[in-house]
C-alpha cells in the first residue's frame, strides 16, 4: 500500500489532533474555510479516524469532535448518557453553563447587532455581505469577584469554584486574565447555541442570571432579556393568526 502524501489537508488534520483547536486566522484554516476541496479533504482524513471539524461563524477558532459511531465505540451507551465526557463534576458543568450564558449570550447579541449595522451602512449593493465581528472584540469578560458573590453559594463556594475554574481553563473553555474570566477557544464551539440559548432565556436559569451584578455583563443580559420579552407578544399573535 502506498503511503499517503502529507499534503495540506493532512497537515491541518495533524495540527488539529495535536493542538485540539486552531484560530480561524491560521493560514491553513483560512484556506480551508474558502477552499471547498481542501475542506472536503480535511474532513475525509478526519472521518477515517472517527473525527469531524467543528466550525462556528461566531467563534474565533475551529476544533474537533467525534462522529456518532466513534462516540458509541469509545464511550459506549453509558458514557453517552453522561452529562459530559470530560469528567467534569456536576457543579463544574453548572459553572460552565453559567459562564457560557454570561459570556456567549451577550457576545452573540453584539456580533449580530454590529453585523446588521455594518450591513445597513454599506447599502443595498453590499446587502449580501454580512461580516461578523471577531469574538475577541465583542465578548465580555466576567469579573471573578462578581461571579463568586452572585453565584458562589450555588456553585460550591470559593474552593469548589476555584477548582472548577481551573478545570474549565485546562479544557479550553475559558481564559483567566487576572481577576477577569474571558472566552476560551472552545466555549462557543462545544456548546450548541441554538439548543442552549432558548432553554436559558425561556427557563428558570434566566431568573438566576438576572442576579448578576457584573458591571459589564449584567447590562448586556438585561438588554437581551428585554429583547426576548418584546418578541413574545408578536409570536403569540402570529400563532393566533395561524389558528384562524
């Protein structure tokens, strides 16, 4: 059997497997995102070992995840039924969801708003061009002191909170910058926004997050909830019209 050429697809696959994530501005990643042949070759190489690329327009990185057959083979049915496969404790998962809500929800709101504003300023000629601002430029940071004061009792108090923050940082979900907690490479990649956002904004966790006193995040969350509540009457009216 002839040895496969170590081409750009193989090099990119190897880097992703070794580093777990790569920035979207990485030379080979930039090429793959616009070169359909390279993108297809990359996914073909990864599929051979049960992996696939995770890409999100709103995130600054790409990463890898297992294909479903590989998940079953590696983790089994018991592992798939677990709340995570990173060995995060329950309070660690709870902290992850809280931080995702405090960082990603406001970030996405800012990205969409700025993209729409930029599109309007460009006029009809460039109406199809809707660039999304880089996550790093719009993602808020969370104050550690505010996080501890607002959610410490629910998340195991200071000792457990500190231990779980280290776990989340080690797994690439967050970055610590002194007293601030920022978005890590995987925070907006491994958690499904379309599934999680409605459950949070329309569920009990929305009331919990409303307690946030973080000077940066709290106003953004309040604005997001107001926008969500304004959309509800319109949806109900549309449902009544459909029934009629």
